[in-house]
């Protein structure tokens, strides 16, 4: 009786957490890919440690239902869906691993497409476990106890990966930026780019041009420039209109992004598409710094449905009554940058061509989870 | 009745819990610092949204398919409020039921929510006094009405306020003001004000309501202001949506000053012009985010447009505030829910919201409008800037422009609803009818029995034209007079041309701003042995008699009465009884001393003092009670029957009594002929009634 009561209160508690997460993400109290990814994975950790299941499919359905709910709270924060799919893939993998090790025909059940990553990594980590029950044991009952710690451990690793992602990307900076090179960056709200530049500045001397992406990130641009300048990097803030004229002198364009789509296209701050086009014309390389949690298995069939439209008040002063009444203002927060405009994506797993992104998608997500 | 009772019980229970919490929290100052209470006044104490608000409270009217109250709660959640107290007055049961079923009373809600009934309050002042009496307020609190839309991040406002409070205990209030040009669409035309602010500290040193009708050309400032403050800004470019952070002193001050009703006109103005109190009020000026209040039909229109065009981001339709909403954003500020059936040839133009389950047929064009759920819209219909709520049926070839069509209404084929019209709940309009822009149609009957107005809604229609009864019924004259006819809304929709401006503010008679008075000395005369009721009757009667004898100002007499009422916690019934006793006594005295004939005596007294009853008699039940009291009183007088007759006639002329109440009193109320005296005193009335009915028939046949 007592245990049942405790269970109910626990479930209630969990539900409250989920509700609060949904409300916060709707209110944009959790905003930005990194924060959303971190919050989602922490929520999932909580859900999984409380979850009870008799069959692994049950767990998968549970998580899928939850995922759908979280995703629909703010469909344009793709990172939320990405993390859920990552966790789903993790669960499936764990269950299959256990299954394989028992039935011994892992070769058949393992994914037909093995990418080059799996060539390098070994599966020994969660390999055969003599104490684990098989997925279908003699009584027909399925396992539940053994998988849970592995899944939780997997999510913990995911969180650790999220936390260290900027570091691992930043460590590649030295290979990317030459001495005395001029770098242009139009995404000053990106933590990844900031760390990338700061870390590289310890070894290299270079100049950064920060584009003031009006209207949404103007203040952040100035903070960003200040931080760079404090670290001893020669920093200039330029307006959006100057990009074309200055592009001839730029060595590389370094972008942060909100999301990377399966075709290698990006959703980056509004204005980025134009700057990338401009870089293409000047044959200036465009480099994107992104953590893998931003990689989404979605294809940009309907670009509009992926682009968030923000606060109109940033574009036009609300005080101006006569204008407010007469004009229709739209303030998209993101731009879709087609994969052709991007030369290289630097992820925490190394640098890849945007054309190769679909392989990373296959490695990290399961096809059956693409639609939650 | 059921939910109401339940709610009350619940409210009491939580109150008990709160009191203990209060005791616990009292020693820890720091704990109080972090908790923020919010008082939501769910009633607006206005009638501008009638006839819509006859059936639904204003805060539950849908704005872009979401009840207004949701926007307020969303703002409070953003502001980090931890405890919300909703003060309910009109339609309290509906509000309580809504809150009980909403996600805000869920365990995952960011704040605890509690509803408090204050059924007798007729103004913000009354509600505040009620709150003070209940002792619910423990620390600085946020005072908002239930109809605001706001996305201002509140931590800065709050820290500023707390710093000021820490420095000076007298800084009792911070008003949040949004900058906006004087003719901004989101500003309520009828209510604008001049704020005189200290440029450095943002202290508000003077507040003056703009009386547009009187073409106010000057305001007077106390010269001392210039001695105290070096830089003054006199500004008229704010949207004042009545979001205030108040200290617990504020409700106490309301209690001290019985005549404060309006939070700005009376309270702020009063505090600032008073030398005695030494309290200060500050303004927090917001330049970046959005803050507005739906206070009239015109602002309903404007705020809807603002929400649709995402000035209120992230509070937009596609953030789906209600759990069952599924809005998605499309280019050009079009929001569609799942499960909409759109014919191939219909056109949904920009700035439109369409709710789930709605079907739009061929050739229909919808521009800049909000369509609710489960609406059926026929072929070749044209809808422009209209607000159509749930379950509305619009038949083929109808035209709807800038109107509000409430739930369940039916608009017949080829009908035309002109800009500014309001079609209230379940009204049915026949085919080929033109609904004029100033018409408000309703089906809500209340206590009245009106026939279907076939001129307005057609042969097969259902509903009648709503007449703005606010002038006759509304007690709170100075609050209410702002004309709530379709005009304002009309102007708003025509607002595209700036030239129409000068006429916008017409029709807004304002009461002279009343000077604040400290409560009168009459409290001192309380004879404590008496039961409160008796002593109240005696004192109130004496007070009115004194006022009549010494020919006081009407305002003063009213104020004295309300002071007494508050002090003794008396009902309006007793106030009426006392006033009637005093006035009829006076009339009878005039007659008996042969100064005047009955008719002249009644007229001289009631024409002068009749308006007192305006603040005592509110609805039909009150009127009937009032009539019975007069009748009862007249039985004691000589020539009672003719006093009664003339009094009724006189009060009817003054619109204090309406004919339905009189007829009901005469024909239906059993108490009227309780005993022989009562019957006898009423012997002259039938003749007058006959006159009344014939007069009405004549006016009808015109």
C-alpha cells in the first residue's frame, strides 16, 4: 500500500516535471539548442529512472509518446527531438545488444549499414553479460532490470558529451585557422564559435570581424566582440550591409548554427544565408561549428515550418503607433542555408563535408524514430 | 450554484492553510522577499463589453481563441509569481470553475492559485478594501486585472521596486508603463492620462486624467513640485495597463479612504495630491517589450492584432497556451489548427487565425480575422477584420466586417454585418438582413421578457437589440460613463485614416475629479450598546437629514453614507431604508407644515437628493426592494398614497426605477399587499401605471 502510494506520488512528481518543461519551453524560458538539449536529456534521465516496463517495446512507446509531446510544445527547437531520438536509438541498441549476445546471431541482426565509425569502435563495452536475462527467457517474460542501468549510463554519457562538446570542437581550431588570418562570423550568439575562437587565440594570432546581425542579436554581438577583444584578439564589429564589400579580405567564414538538417543544410541566425552566398561568390570557405546534438534527421521539405518567427518589436519600435497600424512586420529568427553553401562542418567527432551528414544521421538515429 | 459553493469551501480551506504559512513566514524576512503575491482582479467593473459580458465574464472572453485570463496567468508565470489570488465578482462561479479545471490549479503550476469572492464590490477600491479586511496580503504584491497581455521580463522591475522600498518605506507603489505614441492603436482612446515624472528617479509626482470631452487645455501643478525636483517630464505617451507593484500599505490606504474607487483617478491622484500621507509612487517605463490591457472593444481589436503579428512573442497563438490547442504558424502571420477543412478556392489572407474543426467553403475570402473552432462558413463569404468565436455558422454570400460574432451565432445567407456590430451568443440572423454598425444583438434575456426583434434579426431570426442600460442601472457613474456604445470600436476599425481622430474621444462625460476627504467624524457618535443595525439606521438617517437640512453637496452626503456603511458593515438594504426614511420624512414635513403641496414637495426633495439612490440601487431586485421600502415608509405618513405616487413618478423620470421593476413590483410581488396599510397606500398607483403603459405603447407605435 505504502509502496503504491509512493509510486503514485513519484509519478505525479515526474508528471509535474514534464509539465513544467513543456511550459518553460513554450515560454522560451529554455531557449537555444544547447540549453534545450541539456534540459531534455536531464528530463529523460529522470523519466527513465522512474520508468517501469515489462517489454522493451513498451519503453520505446512510452518515450515516443513523451517525445511527441515535448516536440510539439515547440516544434522549431529541433534539439529536443534530436535528444529523444538519440535516447531511443540508445534503448534499441542496448536491447539488441543483449539479445544478440544471447542468441549469438548478432551478425544478422546488426544494422546492415555499418559506417566507418563502427569499424573503429568496439562493441565490447556492453558486450556479453553472463548474468543478464535474455530478451525472451524461458517463461516468455522479458527483461527489465538489467537494461535500466545501461540506459541510464548511456544518457549520463550523452549529458557528459553535451557538456564537453564545445571543448572537443575548440581543440580543432588550430588546424582550421592560420596565423594572421581574417575570420568573419555572423553568428555571435553561438557559444561554440566563441570557445572555438578563444581557444585558438591561445596558439594563433588572427583578426575577427563580427557581423552585427540586426535585429535579434545586436546586444549579443557587442558582448561577443568584447569577450574576444578581452582575450587579445583583434576584433571589429561590422554592420550587415558591409559584408559584401569586406568579403574579399576574409580568409574564412565561421558559422555557428541552430540546427543541421539531414541533407547538410543549416538553420542559422537570420542573415547567415546571405553571408554564405556572398562567401561562395568570393570562394571564401564557409566552416560550421556544431555539436552533434544539433544534427536532425529531418529533411527541409517545408523550410517555413522549421523557421521560427520571433518578436516583431525587435524590428520596429512598438511606440510608433502610426507605423504599427499600417505595416505588417515579420521577424524570422533563422535562415535556411543550403548545403552547397557550406564547405565543412566541424563536429565533436571531427570535420565532415555537409554531403556526408546523412551518414552521421544513420549512425546516430534509427530510421523508425524519425517521425516521433 | 454547485460549483460556486464548492469553490467557496475550497477557498476557505486554502485560506486557513495560508494563515498558518503566514505565521511561519513572519519571522523570516528573507523568505518573504522571494515570494511574490499577485492579485488578479477578474472583474473590470465596467460594462463596455456588454452584451457579451452579460453571459461571460470579460476575463474569459476569447482573444485569438484563448481566454484572456490565460494571457494574464502566462504573464504572472513569466514574472515568477509564486502565489496568485483571483478576486471574483461578477460571474464568480464561471471563473472559479474555469480556474479549477485549468492547468494553473494543477500540481505542475508555477504558482499556487486561490479564488476570493468579493460579490459586493463595485470598483477596484471596494475589492481592495475587501482584500484588506480579509488580511490575505502579506508582502509587496503585483496588482493586475484579468485582461492584460504582457511579456515584460519582470525581475528588473521588481528589483528596482525592492531597492526603493528598502531605502524608503514610503515608496508604496510602482506603476509599469509602456511607451507608445499618443494615437497608438493599442491605447484605449477613452482613458489617457498625463504623468508628471521626475526624470532622474522616475518618481511620479502628479497624475492627471485627460478629460477629452472638456478639451482640457491646462493642468495645474503644485509649485512645490518644482522645488523638490529639478528635472520633470510631463508625458502623455504611455500605455497604462494597470500593472502595479504595491506594498501592503496600498489596500490599507484604500480602507482608510472610503471614497477611493479607481486605482488611478482616485488613488494615485489622491496620494500624490495629499500632503499628509507623504507616500510616493514611482513609474517603471518599459521601452522594449509589450504590455497592454483589453479594456474596451477598440483595444480588444488592437491587442488581437498585436498578438497575431507577434508583438507579444513568445505569447502568440502558435505557442498553444491551452493544452488542446494545435496552432501552427504559416508565412504572413496565418495560424491554423489541425483538422481544418478549407475548400480549394477559398482564400485565407494574412493575419488570420483559424481554429480546429472549422470548415470554409468555396470562394470565401478571410482577411485579418480570427475564426474560432467548429465554425461553418459557407460559399462566397467575405470576412474582414472580424472576430468570430466558436461554433458560429455563416451562410453563403454573407459579408462580415470588423464585427464580433460570439459563440453559437448564426448569420443568414447574404446578410451583411457592418463594422462595429456585436452579435452575442446564440443570436440567429435571418437571410438578407443588414446589421448596422452600432447595433449590439443579444439573446440574453436576464429578468426581462423581450420579444424577438424581427426588424433587427429578420423573420426567422432570434435575438433582440441590446440597449445600453448602463446609464440607468450603473451605480458607479463616474467609472462607467465612458461610452461603451459601438462607436469606440467603430472608430478603431476606421482608424486607418488618422483624420477621424478628433471625434474618437467624444461622448465621454467625466465626473469632476473629486477631492479626497478623510473619513468623517460621524464614527465618533456610535452608541456602542445598540445593535449595529439599529445604530446604523439611526445614524444614517440622521446623516441624510443633516445633509438635507444643511444643504450639503450630494457627493459629501453619499460619501458620508458609504463611510457609515463600511464602518457598520451594513447592507445596501439598510442604507436604502435609512435614506428613504430621511427623505420621505423631509417630504412629509414640507407637506405637513403646508409649505408645499404633495407633488411639489416630492419633486423638490427628490430632484435634489434622488441621485443618492443611484449609488444604492443597482439591479432589478434592488429596485423592487427599494419600492417596497418606499411603500412601507409611506404608510406611516399623512397623504402617504400621493407621496408614493409622486415619488415613483419622479424616480422613474430620473431613471432610478425602470418600468419593468415597477411592473414587477406591482403585479408580482406578494409583499406589496401584505396588509391593509400597504394596499391602501398604493391606491393611487394604478392610474399612473395606466399612463405608463399607454405611454409605452405610443412610443412603441412610433
